[in-house]
C-alpha cells in the first residue's frame, strides 16, 4: 500500500511540474497544444413512411444530417481533456409527421447548421487508472445504461428505444461530474450528478443523480458486461392523473447487458422501470443481436436486429390518454464501402404507436412501417 502511495505521489509531482511548465513557459504551452487527437464524423439519413396506419399518420419522407468533431488531449500520467462539437439540420419524421413514445431517429439534432459544444470536460486518472474523476459538460448516456452494440445511433440501432431505455429521464448534456471506480477486477462502479435544466443557473434546483454497477465476468471465455443502475431526478414533475398536482421527484432502475453468444454473434438486452405517477412509460424492454460479416466474408460489415416494447403505467391510463403497449422492431445492415465510409439500409416497424391501437381509431391496423438509408463518414 505504501508503494502505491509513493507511486501516486510521483504521478502527482509530474502532473504539477507539467502544469507549472505550461504556465510559465511558452515552450510548455506549445507542448500542451501538441498531440491533440482529432476525430470527425458525419451522418446523413433519409427516412420515409411506407404505410400510414390507416390514415393515422401522413406518408412522408424526411432527411437529416449531423456532424461531430472530437478533440482529445492526453496528459501523461495526469488525465485528459475532451471537447465534442456538433452541428446538424433537420428534425426528421418525429417533428411533425409521426408521434411515438420514443423517437425513431435518435441522431436528429437540428442546430440550424450552427456549431454547438455538447461535451467539454477534464478527466483525472488516478490510482493506476482504477479511479477516474470527470467534471465539465457531460453526456450522461456515456456513463449510464451504456451497451456494446446498442448505444450509437450513427452506426448501430437508430431508434431511441434501442439506443437507451425509454424509462430513463436523461437530462440534456449538462454541467456535472462523475466518478468511476474499479472496485475489483471485473467490477466497476460509476456514480454521477448533473444539472437537470441545463441553463447553468440556480445550480441545485434540479439535479439528476445516478449510480451504475458494471460486471464483466472473468470466468467465461466470451466477453460480456452486465450492468444494474438507479437514477433520481429532483426537478418538479406534473402528476399524470391530475395535471394540477405536482410531484417533486422522479426515479427509476434498470438493467443493461451485452454478451458474445457465438463467434461473430453478440446479444444485448435492456429492462427499465420508472415511477408511473409522473412518467408515461412505466416499463420498457428491448433485446437483439449483432452479427458480424465474418460469416459471409465481409469482416467489416455487421447486421443488427432488435425488438422491444414501451409499456405505459396506470398514471397514463388514469389521465384519459390511450395506453396500449407500443412495440418496435428494427433491422439494419452496416455495409462498409471503404475504410472511412459506410452505409446502412434500415427497416423499422412500430405497432400501437404512442399507445394508440387499431380499435382506438376504428381501423383494422395501427402499424407504422418505415424505410431508411443512413451514411456514416468518419476519419
């Protein structure tokens, strides 16, 4: 233990020395600016409704695009600084044409083509990388309800229902902090707190806190991670059964797992619950697989398919709104054209959209079917 403390003291001394050099020396400032890693990605999507649930929704085809610039600077034995800048145009079909419990285009982010800083933080790396402390403007989905094959809308599943559990009331990327601790080999704890409203004023009026325990088994040969988490939101919420009543908090729990099942086949599963008194969705689950193109001699390609449900609670029923279970299915194929460019045809089916069943609209069917084509440029 004393040896670890001495080693940590050496790391701190090196960090302090580097900071002093950068502060008092132009050469030090130049060294800090060198070695910045730059990543760029651009995603384009064309998405259209094939059938309109017997007139319940209007047929439409929309397009969206987004671009991401990532800047990372690592400081030897100290930590790293990170900035994520985004821009985009188009709100997609979710804006006007269709209504669902969860978005069918998680990538849509209309900034009117203006640059926005979505993440900006410093991360300290301590105790031989067993402790990480991060502070700044954070994206909570990086640390909570993450998943190996269902957590990136630019190259994996596009629907919000498969990107994260719809039962988690994620705030926008906001001011906050998190701490990641490796408890033992294979067991990792993430805890964090973010401002809820994102205006950087009256900090503490509304806070989103979370804790997640992730376990990577060491006794099986195939890789996988199993996560259990809980979250709490202190901002004011209206009660669904009586909009004139207010309930101060919302909270929930959930599970997220990914596991290699066979060579080139990875499965995932999610389950979430949240307070039905203030949340339209009480339960949500999803499950699916990703199959690597090794099986058909396309090593950089992969196929994904997932199915899930958003299940309303009694609060929505008592409010008088339609409250049938909304189901979703998504199928995509990621085709790597060359190293930096991929395209993904997408197929999505939603039944009982927004909790509306066929009997609610006097029709024989309430299914919405969509086709899409996504492109992803990255370097």
